[in-house]
C-alpha cells in the first residue's frame, strides 16, 4: 500500500525554505507512531531538511542526481521502483513523506493519505498538489489537542482511495 503522510495548512502549504513553517510536536509524534517499523520514502530535499536517517525505519531517498547518503539510507532513481515494491508486497505500507515534487509524481498511485490539517494559514513555497476529493473517502478524522506546545487547531485525517 502506498500511503502519503504529511501536514498542510488550509491553503495546502507543506513547506517553507526546506522546512516546516509551523511547530507542532503532536504531529511529529503522530508521524513517528505511523512510520516506525515501516519504509519511508522521500525526495532528496526532504532528506536534506531532516538531516539524518530516521531510526527504526527503512529510509529511502528518491533522486535523479548522484547523492552522498549516510549508511543505512537507500537511493532509488524513479517512482517505478516504489510501484514495483508495492506490487511485490501489497500488504506492506510504504510511507511517502515528501516533498512536493514526489507527492505530485506518486499521488495518482497512492492508496491512502494521512493528512494533518492545520487550520491556519502559513507562508510557504511548497504546496501539496491539487487532488480530486471525489476519488477519496474520509475514513478517520480526529481533532488534535491544542495546548501551549501545539498552539493551532488541527486534525488528523485519513483518506482512502475509493
């Protein structure tokens, strides 16, 4: 199963200057809970913004360029590799975690989206690509806890392709 996992604001902003434009610890906790023990797939810029391999996950970077990656991080060259993995192991969940260009390429093949929707507007330069809501069914929506450390209204929403 190919799943997209990301946070976005009301205007589908997902990044600013190769970083997140918000600080939301509960979203990071959600990310960790979902991806631990699974494969995470990201573009090179997303990997650069994280700066390291995330522990207890299979870390995969998609890049057309020759890049120097730390031990334990796999390099793939195109989304066909992801599609092949998914076909060979359909019960495994592959988490695509960004960035914008990779989301645009893989969205037509995605089976599920985990979206942390932040009910605010942020300035950003990376957006999640437009998608047809008619192709997706909301299967879960949970309001996140707003508090001193998580100062925005936000929702954890799961969509499954119909």
